[in-house]
C-alpha cells in the first residue's frame, strides 16, 4: 500500500506555445527509481470550489492484468464528490535527486481542463497530489535502435526517453502536432536522431502509416514505442503486430482519445492496453 504525497510548486512557466512546465518538490519524491524519466504518475488536483486537497491512502489495484504492468491506484476509502480530488495521468520529464525537484510538462489546450488550468495559474507553494510511478517503461534499453512515435501529449515523455538512450543508438522520432504548431525539441541529446514532423489529422492510414512503412528499420534490434491518440495507437499496433515484432520490443499506450476527457476514456483506455 502506497500513500499519495502532497507536493508543492517551486516554479511554473510557459516552456513553449504548447507546454507549461511545472517544477515540484516535497517529501516522498526520493522513492522515485533511478532513470524515472518518462514513467507514468498520477497527479491529483482540487476540484472547483474545494478549499483544500484531500488525499487518502492509495493502494495498488489488486486485479491481475495479463499484459499491462502499470500500477493502478484507487482510493481505499470512498469519498464523496465534494471531497474526491480530480486525477490526471502525466509523465515524469525529469527528477533532480540532488535537489529533490520533479519536472512535469503540461500540454496547453485551447479548451483547457482542470490540470491545464492549474498548471497555467500555479504559484509557488501551491499543492498537488502525487501517486506512482508505474513501472512500465516506454523503451527496451537493451535495443540497438529506437523508433518513437507520438504526438503533443507524449512528446515530453519521448524527449525524456531520448535523454536516457545510449549516444551510439540510432533513434527515429515521428511526431504529429496540431495544425499550425511548429516542431519543439527540448532534449539534451541532439546527435544521431532523425525527426519526422506531421500534422495531426486523426486518420493515421493516410500519411502517418505510409511514412512509418517507408522507414528503414531493423526490427529484431529496434525498440518501437507508440504513445499517442487512441485511433493512431490501434492502427500502428495492428501494423507492428503483423510484422511479428517481439512483445518486449513493442510499447503501445493510448494517452488520450479525440473528443473525450480522461474520466470518460479511462476504462476504454485500459481495455486497449489489456488487449
């Protein structure tokens, strides 16, 4: 049983037109594992009208998952809607162990939800809850080459992964961005990477899949990560499974679904992962 921790904001600033960076600190962060960048965490926010953030003990969901190794967290005691915090899933961008600072990047949406609004207005000392991280890693670090496919929602995680990869490894990155947005790169490593930028259309069969098919890949040695919108992940997962790629070299996680919020999509998301 793991307890959720309350963290405090150290700094919040706009990193680019698409991202707000929030740096957090607090007791409990020291439990984060080495090379924790890109691991999934749950963040808990006050609901509108709540005076304080109420966190009870959180426990791992004890349901055994056949294919999904991510930790799930549920409240051990039922809370009324007036007390229950809102939760969202994010990725660790960076953890500075020496200074106990956790960096999380938030996508800035045109129609912001509770997490985006919180990040944009967060002030030093503001609180947020943390649970996790889950153990499921985006890449097999034993691979000799890497193909990372994502969109704005997963780009911080992808850049966090890139910073951990061996310098000699060949890396190809395919990113879909909303129309009108320019490429944004914020990783320390800049060499031996091929970037491919596309406009996100939610029709992966038209441009994205043909591009991926055109790439030169040595699949027995390539770790493939797909972290994007629901429909894109399903399409690309089907393609790579048809190539009989080793399951230990294939990561497929839908981060969101077009025109659905996280609460609505939560159960469907895990059905996709379990399949």
